């Protein structure tokens, strides 16, 4: 079983001598409830680094007051097995007190539209919580490379921006979205879905795929592509669209009428109480 560590001091004491020997370290930050998508990040890190640290921490500062912090699945025992099978070395599973020792604290915040559009509109404090905790993890582990999934595309753009702005010397490795056979993007929140909601949610990846095909065939109108996706999803009675939007890459810059390659087509849709996100790059 991968070794599980709960304190910053213990983890640093383990990693420092290994780094001094010239070993490379991969960090896979997670909130646990690990699934095949996380396993693919851990496998990628294990291939590219001598040591892989997987953090498992349900970060309270990235959840809004009415979000699912309490309900978020906590499955440390099975997470340890996933890490072991995927080739990870250490699991860092700190307490909230370890990560946030004092109520007076330092925030790391990326400002501007990049954190205000898409999920930022309904989750105004989310990205500040993500950038703060990821900075802490970067400083604790000082990894050579850090691994994130493209499923959280806005998080990826925000973190890349933070790394650039703060001159953080860590290679950002972004891994493709891991999907179930049905096309549904793997997410720890999929466990909230009923069977019928799960079946209905396959409309998300199907509509994104249609949009990419249309884009490749020459349909570059922002309105036409967005409407096409919204229309297909709306036909699914269990769905409730929060947004379907498209922004330019890199950095999520606003588009006028025409979608330029590469652009991010992203969506957030509720099925019952479960909010799912998915995206595709149009290029
Ligand atoms: O993507 C996640 O699971 C989280 O946002 C992260 C990066 C682990 C920070 O808590």
C-alpha cells in the first residue's frame, strides 16, 4: 500500500533527502474519491518521475456556503489502493487544521475575467480557494511536475496563469479528460447521480462531440455552436443548463462572433441536485 502521511513536516522530511539525491517528484493534487481519471494522472506521473505524491484533501476554502463540502465523498481507504495500483509513492492526507492552522490567513488569488466567467459566475470564491491550496501544496512538496485533468479546464487555465505570474518553477502537465464508455466524463460527483440521471448525462459529451464535428466542417459562428449544444441538451428532460459558453485559448479570452482555434467550449449542467461540468477544445 502507498505510504499515507498526514503532516507537512513528515512529508518534507521524506521528500527533502530524495530531492537532494536528484530524484524527480510528481505531484497529483486531488480531493480524493479517486477514480480511473485520477489513476491516469498518477500513472502519468509515475512514468515521468521517480516519486509520485498524491494529495487527498477536501479543501474547504473552494466550496461556497451552499455547496457540497459536507457531502463530498471521503474514501481514503480505497484511495490508497488506487494510488498503489497506479504506481504512486506517497499519499498526503492532511487535516484542515494542518493546511489552515489559523483563521487569519494568506490568500492566493488570480483576478480578472479568467476567474469570473464560466464557473466563476456561480462559484465566486471557488478559484481563490483552489489557487490558495495548490500554492500550499506546491510549497510543501516542491514537485518537479504537477498533474491536473483537462476536465477542470477553467481550473487549468487559472493555475497556469498563477504559475506564470508567480514565476513558479514547476512543469504543469495537463492530462486529457478520462471518459466512461458512455462518454460521460469521470468525476467524483458522478456518484451522486441516479441511474436515470447518469444515462441522461451522456448528452453532455455527445453534444460537445457534435459541436467539434460542426466546427471542423466549417461552422465557426459562436452563436450557432452554442445554440446547437444548448438545443441538444435541453431535449433531455432531466437536464438543467447553467451555462454553455466558448472562450479563446490560452487564457479564456472573450470571443466576438467567430470561434477561433483553439477555443474552449465548456458547459455546466445540473441533473437533479448534481452539477456536472464538461468541455472540449475546438481546434
Ligand atoms: O481538482 C481538484 O480536485 C481540486 O480543485 C484541487 C486541484 C485538488 C484543489 O483542491
